[in-house]
């Protein structure tokens, strides 16, 4: 299952601090594997969106009909409340 990043998520990834970047990048790659064993949770009240928290960064994504993972944003907990209303 490929992982697609929205242009906003790509920009968010560029802002991830150097110490956290490798872990976030690894988690993004793992999203595309069936056996990833990641601790994914639904984004309550915003289905079908889900979140994966890595080093304080919330990866907001959903599964597309063809099975690909679509990452909309990579934000901090504080930013999450601001961006959820824009999810489509």
C-alpha cells in the first residue's frame, strides 16, 4: 500500500526537527505495510481520519478506497485542533 503525502504534509515534514525526522519518516514508510503493528487511533469525530503519534508529531491520515494511505498533515498536538476542521 503506497503512502501519499498531501503537499501540506510534505511542508509539515520539512519542519520536523532533525532528531525526530528519521522516526517520523520511518513511521510514514511503515504506514504502507500491512504488518506494521503501529499504534493507530481514529481521529474522534472526524472519521475516516486516523492518527499516529510519533515523537510528539501527529500524523493525520486516512485509507483511500484503493488501499493507499493518504497523509493530510503532520502536526503537533497543539496544531491538531486548528487543522481538523479543514480535513476533507
